C-alpha cells in the first residue's frame, strides 16, 4: 500500500502541536482539527473539509482573509484564529530554541 509520508509527517506534527499546552495551541485548537475520517487526518479548519495547507496557499494568492472566506464560504474568524495560533506557536518555539 502506498504511504503518503509528507501527509503523515504533517499530521504527526499537528497532533504533537495540538497536544502541547501553550497559548498558541489553545487558539489553534479552536480553529483546526485533525480527524482520520476527514481528509485522511490532514489538518482542516474546524467544521470544514478545507485544509490548513489549502488555506495558507489561498491566502498567499489573494488579498487576505476576507477574500478567502468569501470565496470558499468559510468563517473569517476561524482563519484568523488559525493564523494567530500558528504565529504564536512559531514564536513560542523560537523562544525555546534561543
């Protein structure tokens, strides 16, 4: 059976992040979920099948959160919470690495 190692690595990383007890994690949990029955366990915006990776790709190609939310019928606050949680996690990890 073919194994998608990139998806497995992303799923494992997100699960580890979601299990950590940080401010960024708490915000991210409110916006993102990982469910093996939804998109094979790839991280998605909570309550949707829209992946975190797709959200980030769309944000890079548009004028921002409002446009992506409108284009794909997503909650703009969920997108903002995902971005805020990810940025806090990156800052928290950078502080640990110093």
